[in-house]
C-alpha cells in the first residue's frame, strides 16, 4: 500500500502546506509590472488635455484637467510613479473624454492608476 503526499495546486500562495504556521508575516505583491510608454503617453495626454479644456464647464472638470496636465508633465520628465499618482485624480470624466478622443495609451494608464 503506497501513501502519497498532499497535493497543492497553487498559482500564488503564501504558507501552503500541511500544518503551516506564520507569525509576523508581511506579504507585498507586485501588480501590473509592465511599464508605460511615457513618450506616447505624454503625446496622448496633451491631446486629451486640449480636448478637456475645450469641454470643461464644472470646477471638477478643471481639477481633472489639472491632473492630466500634471501627469503629462511627469511623463515628459520620465517619472512613471508621478504619472500614475496624478492620473489617480483624473476621474471618470477624463476617461469619457479619452474614449471620445481616441487615446488608448492614456486610457489604459488612467485605468491602471485608478483601478477602473
């Protein structure tokens, strides 16, 4: 009579196995490790910003335009972290205008930053 061990089919896991104990454990998981095409993003953010400025009618729109402008500047400077930090504040309106204007790199960056 043969005795087989436990089988664990785990894509990602921490502390997998029989009688696992973990104390004072911190797990940091990296998500979305792909980098942005900052030159293309800067160009598309400029296009998006120009259209947003034309259509802005509310104070929240101006805040969104400012976030896009700050992200554009950060992209031109090669600072991906700052780009994403600014795009978190761009909001749904920026996404809507981006879809109308046709700026796919900018839309994906806004999604990545905002969790849309």
